[in-house]
């Protein structure tokens, strides 16, 4: 069967060319423009990648108009209701849901990698006590390659696998250490008999002098949030990981670059920004003023936790997490707490406002995750760190997929140059 093509007619030169269509299993096909420059002498221009598929991938699928999110084909609603974070991490890494023995083995492998080299702990003493935990996390994760030389040969599938396990396993330990450093408490070693999320709570909140009881609701809520955050196809941080990885950089360095991209308030930093915004609004009667600010094109203020580049329908993750948010509030918080009342009132008023309705700006997953974290007693500056822990499994799956591609090459976008045309050097005495 002949490959489907698209005809491009150049109205400037009258030339016409055929470009192949790349069709996936679901979703819109993409025009393969790799030969466009050679054939017509044009680049394509798409800042922000509004209509550009940067790779082929079989990990995650999103239909933003219908509000669909699939991991390896499984709807997020089914995984959120029935699976666990480590099972979903396995699914992303290896393509299929594990059998019981495979999941047990994977869980054991991950738990065996939870400790970090003792020397790595010394890095924290180089950070000032009030360092943002994301700042120390970027540094510490970036330094992992200095410790784990036996997993940095990206061309060896075994090395890639070990690096993936190490990253997933060590992120909670690094997060716990970042937090403990910021509050001046001793680091807590991982306890491998605990589940992934219980271990994180243990490393963040236990102290050597007291017994610490893991709260089952907190553990369950974290596991759900992590499933919802684990991957989201070619978002800014994942694309950053792929871009860094395309040059052959080691996986630890690549994940560290993903963490930096995640930190921005338009991406993973939004959950922290939501809380800071709610604190700034302060009182439900101030909400109309802030909604007006968000609508004012001369004011840079945006309602944090609202809107999404891809979802122009309700974010399916937000629907799931919203329900969990109410459950957690009922069990661990106080639904009548003025802070939570304020959040829920903002959600209600924004959803009724024409500006938000017309632009399809719905609350996104980060609107609710911040509120849950607050009820769980997780400090605001740790919110994006929590996102990074979950997304690490997605990052390593996407990185592994890219490196394993036989025709993988360095990612190197082009540009439309807007600067001065060629000109001659002027000696300093003659410059005006
Ligand atoms: N508050 C007010 N107006 C908004 C908002 C908002 N939160 N988001 C988008 N708009 C307006 C925007 O001004 C524009 O209006 P107009 O058409 O009149 O110019 C229109 O909606 C489209 O917005 P955009 O900026 O072109 O959309 P984008 O796809 O480039 O940006 C976004 C997506 C998520 C960066 C943006 O909605 C935003 O800044 N939201 C707040 C930050 C946030 O919650 N981010 C977390 C995203 S979910 C987690 C993750 O994936 O990391």
C-alpha cells in the first residue's frame, strides 16, 4: 500500500512537493517535514511546539479535547482506581502490567536502591539552611553520576535499567534529605519494609527520638497523586530530559535538567504557586478582585492551577484528584477551614465565569494536589519536589525509549534569525 502523503504547494515559487504522513495508533497524524528544507528551502516555525510532534512514543497518549489520558493504553481512571505507583512505574518502563512475581521482584529491586552514598549526604552541608529543596535536589541529582559509574553507559541496556531503578528509588530519599536539611533535622534512612510512599513520609516526618506512625490515608493519597503525575507525554520537563539525553549525556544529568524545567510556575511549580496565590487572596470576599486581575490583559497575574496547554476539556487527572481532595479534607482536615473554603470558592466562581468558560480554563491537577499536600502537612516549598519524585518514573521511561531507538540522533532545532545582517568589525576608536 502506498504511504499516505500530503501535497505542499509553494505559492511563492509554484513548486509542489509530497511529504509523508506519520500515523500513530490513535491521535492525529503528523506531516513528516524532515525533507522540507532540502526540497523547498524553508524551515517550519512553531515556538512553544503548538503543532509539532518531537518524537514517536508509545508510552502516554493524551486527547486534550476529549479529556483522555492513557498510560500504555490504560485509561488513567482505571489505573488510579486499581493500581499502585510502583506498578504504574513498571508499566511505563516495560510496556505491560507486571505479573505478581514480576511486580514483587521490581518492588524488591527498587527498595534495594533506596539508600544514597554517604558522601552524597555531605553535599547538603554546602547548602544554606533555607535553600529551596528544589535547588538542592537539582544539585544532588545532577551529582549522582559522580557516584554510580556502573550505570552511565547509555549504550548498555543493563546500565540503562539500573540507572532507571536507581533514579526511581533514590528520589524519595533525596527529597527527604532536602527537606530535613531545610528544617535542621537529622536525615532519616529509608526503611525498605515500607511502601514507596510510606517510606517517603517516614523519611520526611519521622525523627530518631520518637516512633512515627504512617497515616494510611496520607500514604494512599500520595500514591494516587504520584500515579496521576507520573507521565504526561512530551511536556516541558520530559522534552528537556529527551533533549539533554539526545546529546548522549548520562541519565542522572538528564533527570536533573528535567527537574529544573519542572520547577517553573507554568509547569510543576504551579502547585506551590497555587498555595502562595491562595495565601495572597486570603479571604473569599477578595476572590472577585483576583478573578478580575486574571482577566486583565495588562496585569501579568494568572489564576494558578487553572488552564492547560493540551486539555481544552476537563483535565481527567483533576477530576480524580478533586474527589481525593474532598476525601482527604473530610478524613484529615477540616472542610470548614477558611483556607480550604477559599480554595473551593475560587474553583466554583472561576468555573462560572465567562472568561474561563470561553477559554476552556478548568482547574488542573496542580490546583488540587497543593491543597492535599497542605492537609498532609507537607510544606509548600516541597510541593514541586513531590511532583519531581513521581515524574521521575516517566522521565526515565521516556529517556530509555529515546536512547533505545535505532535512529536516535541529537535534537537540534533551527531558528528564524532576527539579528543584524552580516557587517564588518569596527575598530574601537572609530565606534560611535
Ligand atoms: N489565568 C488567566 N488566564 C489564563 C490562564 C490562567 N491561569 N491560563 C490561560 N489563560 C488565558 C490566556 O491569557 C489566553 O487568553 P487570550 O486568548 O485572551 O490571550 C488563553 O487563556 C490561552 O492561554 P495560553 O497562555 O495561550 O495557553 P498555554 O497553553 O500557552 O498555557 C498554561 C498553558 C498551563 C501555561 C497556562 O494556562 C497557565 O499559565 N496556567 C497557570 C499555571 C498552571 O496552573 N500550570 C500548571 C499546568 S498543569 C501541570 C503541568 O502540566 O505541569
